């Protein structure tokens, strides 16, 4: 059985103290749980921090249980929230659940992962729900920092949100979890799961929390809603370019939490960042894609003089009624403070470029999907990086 210090590498909390060591010393494979609510279509590098920890448990011979929260996604996890999360539709949840699994298997071993949907046990009879509600008090539920901050600010707390820790705790009962893993923002929920297991007569799980990966802005938690994320299924060129934008001071965390390595000793920051970007692309694509992505980056940002830092522009205000296309003259007018007629003239003359290539004359309306993440250029020194309207995390 592996030394527990290997499995706790990079962890912030391993609680209660000594419990995981006892479980490992017992010599049996542990059931290691992670729950993910499919609230968005994509997994980003921030999600992979906990997925990589699950993989380490897999490699050590333990059973990973990945819970797709198709039921809890309809409730909304209040962790780290200053307001109630907008809830996705049932159709969105179903579609997201399918893509989440495929993307999670970019990290986890599919054959050694037990996938469960928590609607399997949370669609319970009223008697079961009342029995679950009887296992705690309102005072206990509002101990969490998120709720305390909202109470202090006079912000509302939905009764539905109070239910979330109970449901997540019951997930641990349903799958008989020995260990639960999550980000540091999940600490309350993970510890609460121990209470629920004890109430149902099960040995309480140990918990392990992992650091929160900051986004490409180097300040806030990686999140789709903040536009500071790197998706695990993004094209290699986009993945490389986004990684190159992270601040130098964030590099050690990216190396440690995403690649499981240390920055190259003595390397200049730009070279270290290039090595990081290559490593990220190779991790989720392959070595050839990493090389091609770096060459693309050089063509765009070095040979054509595009600055490393480019102001971003959201596409939302420029979408047509169907949300599928962008009217370029209007976008150019707002982005670069020129008239619509000047914008049309520039397009006709080949003076408007996307990733260094002129857009065809007459391209007044362009599909939004073709613009997201690309660099828009007018003249030699005016640039904007285009972003789709932000969604959820």
C-alpha cells in the first residue's frame, strides 16, 4: 500500500488528522468519491486538479467513484457564491452530463472508474427526504462562510440552497464513500458528508481538499463566467495561447497542479511559460499538436507583431437575434471607434484581419463560432481578442 504522503501531495486539507493513514493501513481498496454537477458543457484546467488527484488514487489501486450530479445540478451548489446560481434546464443538464464524462476520461482511466448519477437515489420518496432533513439543523447549515457573508450583507439565501449539503452528503451514503475529494471551496460540504454518513450508520469518510487554480488573469478562480479559463477540449492553438497569457507569478501553481512538475530551474519566465504551454497542450492533445501550436503562436504574435496582452471584447452585444452571427461593421465601430462606413471600407480593402489573415471582402456577418478566441486586427497596432458571451463556471 502506498505511503499516504504520496496521495496527499499538493493537498490543502486531509481530515480528520490521521484518518486516511488508518484507512490505507487497513490494506483494502478505498472507494474515493468526487461529485461534479454538469452545469456547463465543458471541463477546464481548474477541474483537472481534483481529477488528477483521483487518478493518483486509481494508480494506487483504489476505486474511483465519479458522481455526475444530474439531480444536484437542479438545486445549485452555493459554495463560493454571493448569490444563488442560475439553474440550467433539464435538457442542458443531460447534454452536459454526456460531455463531462468524455472530458473527465482525458484524465481518469475509463475502465477503472465507477460512474454514477445521483438522480438514481435522490429521486426519493417524501418519507426519505423528510428523514434526510431530520439529520441536521438550520443553525448547522448556515455555519458555512458563504451563507454567513450573505446574512451579514442582508442578501437572500434560498431554501433550496440549504438543501444542497444534505444531498451531497447523502451521495456519500449511497456509494459508501471512504474518501471524498474536492476543492478548498468544498470543505464544508465534504465535512458535512461525514455527519450524514454517521447518521445513517456508516463509517465517516475522510476528506481531501485541493487548491483552487487561478484563471489566466492570475487573480480569480478559473471560471467560464469570468472568461479566464482553459478548456480541456479546446483547440491546441487556443490552449497554447491562453496558457501564454497567465502571469509569471501563477506559473509555479500551473506547473505543480496541472503538470505535476516544477518550473525549469533558471529558465527565463518567457521560456518557462512556453514550456508550460507546450506541456499543457501535450497533456490534452499530443506532442505534435504542441509543436504546431507553438509555431502558430510565433506566426501570430512574433512574426506579425501582435502583443502578448490583448484587450478582450465580448461578442454578446453584437449577436443577431438568433445568437449565431455577428455584424462586423457594428463590432468594429465600437471596438475601434470608427464609423460603420469606415468599417465596411476596411473590410472591402482587406484591412480587417482575424489571427493575422484578412477576412474576405463582403464578410459583413460572420458566424460567432468562428470568432470566439480569435484576435481581431485593424491596421498595424489595433487588436481585440474576441470572446463569446460568458456562461456559467
